[in-house]
C-alpha cells in the first residue's frame, strides 16, 4: 500500500495511491492516525472517490514529531570526513552502535517543493537516504525517500565545536513521494534482513551516484531498537538510513577527489532521488532570505573570571 498526502480542490487529504489514482480515506484521517493503526488495519479503511494522480499536488507524506537521522554507510562516513575536516577514515566508535542525530521536524518539504538554502551558503549539497517510519509496538510501518539537505560550509564551521550539525542542516528536509508499507518491500529483503534496493541521485538529469541500500551497516529494525533503548519512539517518528555511498552526496565525492567536482548546488539546480520499490523525489534549489549579522560574541577573561568567583 502507498499512503500519500495530497492537495485537491483546495483540500488537503491523506489517502492511498493505486493504479495512477489518489483515493482519500473516507473518514478524513491524517497520516499519523493511519500509522498508529498499523498497516493491517489501514488496509481495511474505507476510501473515497478516486482522483487521477495527475490532478493532485503531492505533499510531504507526513509531518513527524521527530526525525532521527542515522549514518549507516561506511563509505559515506569516510568520504564526508575527508571533505569536512580532511581526516578521512571511519572512527572505531562508528562500529559500536548505529549513531544518529536529531534534525528539524518543522522544516519538512515534499515532492516538487523548492528548497530554500541559507543565502550565505555556497557549498550546498543533497543527501540520498531512505527513511523508515516507526509503527505501533516498535515495528516499522513503511518507508519513504529522504533528502537530508546540507549546507556544508556552515556544517564544517559549527562541527569544530564538536556539537552538531545544526544550522548546516535544519533549514530543510524532504520526504516523499509517499509511504510504501513495509509488507510491499519484504520481497526485497536479503537473508540478513537488509533491503536490497537500488538508490540513485541525479542533478539536472545527470546521474551523480548509485548504491544499494543493503550496503548499510545495520538493518532498520536494529536502528529502531537502538533508538528506543532507554528512550521512546512513537508511531510516525522518522528514522533516516544515512546517506548511501558511491555518490549519495556531493561532499563524499569532494572528499575522495580532493576538489569540488561535481560542483556545489546552485539556484535553479534540480535534484532527483530515486529508490527502487519506493519512488522518485524531485526538488529545485533556491536561496532563502539574507540573514542579519549576529552581534559579536562577548569574550571573557577566564583568569579574571576565576579570581572574581574566588573573591
């Protein structure tokens, strides 16, 4: 089953995509409510009148309460480290557990939306990922395509503080074009539980990278279990796979090649991500509003402050 949010005749609906048509849920349920039911119960919901898919505007399939973005591909870790800090290699700690960071759930974009990068950023990048959507009872409800947009120049500066990324990431993430329920992708699982799906990224029609999702270090089930450890994962929460290797983002290629080739994204560039069995997600790059300069930091004389505390 493919579950989507879409706009038609001035209304935003959630429904099922099948046979080139969008069919809204009859009871006007939203995506989170459907996910909380589980895929089995959702498959039995009543549907409204079908509308040709070409006549609707697809939106981000859900607005989650949280997004945990993992980094599950060794090749990506090595290449991006070379690009960001010049060190390269994979830290030994990476092998201990599936690491993730939280990104902004309030800056979600959907298919064909323009992506407003920070105006000051010049090293603009995409990230080709697959996102698992958590279901009830710590299960995986389904999957969607995920683009974790990155302002690499902002990211490089702020990660020197060993906390982040922050402003290099939180301006936009794209999900779509719909959620494919987990049962549809079961035939693609290998004997170890990894999804054997081809993932590809292109810029302005030229393919940049291609990799198998099964090259992940951990399955989505393992990442979900780790996320829930000593914590709480709710139905509808998003868990990103991390960026695939072999050109899943520009920074990996910059790190390996030692130069920015292909070049950073610019206004008007069109990025298309395609994942076998799920679908295609396309967005165009724009610039956001120019930000005001921050007030200068207040620097303190640490020795003077120490003496003042002791007096």
